[in-house]
C-alpha cells in the first residue's frame, strides 16, 4: 500500500533512506552511493523534520502487508513542476517493482497537483540509475549542478548532478 508519510514515520524513513544509499547495508542493493560518497548517513531526523514542514512537500511511503515501510519517495511542488528525490527501497528487496509503484504514484500525485512535469537530480556517475529513469520516461535535460560536500558525506571523486525530467 502507498500512502502519505506522517511525522511518526520519520525514524523509519531515516533508516530506510540511509540503508538504500549509504553504508554496508546499501551494498546489497543497486542504488548505493557508498562507493561515491563517504559516510554512512544520507539524511537524519532533523533534516527529515525540516523537509516535512516545508510547504508543498510530501513523502510517499510503500508499506508491506504487515505495515512495515519498504520504500519511500520525497516530492516537492515548485510552481507547476514536481521535484522528486530520495527514491528509496530496502536494499534486500530492490528490483521487485516497489520503485516503479512509487514512481507511478508520484506521477499521479503530480497530475493531482496540476504539475506539468517531474524533475530530479541524479549523480552523473550513476549510469545504471540514469538508465532506469530513462526506462521510466525521464530525459536528461542537459542541465547540471555541482555535487557539494556536506554533513551527510563528501564525494570520493569529482561528481555532479544531471537534471532529468518527464513531462506529465
């Protein structure tokens, strides 16, 4: 089941997102950034609380039959576009369709919010991930942004983001 996240979900979201992107646990899946960015955390409770309070922001979560969170995605409406970030699925169950279900729900949310497109930032070195998003209909816009080191990790080599977008 996919639903909107609540404040009470924050601790579970932090664990889920960190396990999908960083540290040893993330290496069980194909979405890891562990080989590109140092550190074991991608987000923390404080950042998640701030994001959830931001106007126009929601997190969609995927729950299994037992009510455990297995996936999530961050969505932020900016004018007539929807920013999508932190698409996360537990590493041990990736490639089972949960990410696609979250993407489909994000697109439905974008239409509901009268957004003309969804866009995202993807680390340019993540070729498998870029290819996966292209299969979902996203295109490289040709725009880039620098990857800036922060409290959540430093790049192990020069990195940049590409901007991908899909018209809805």
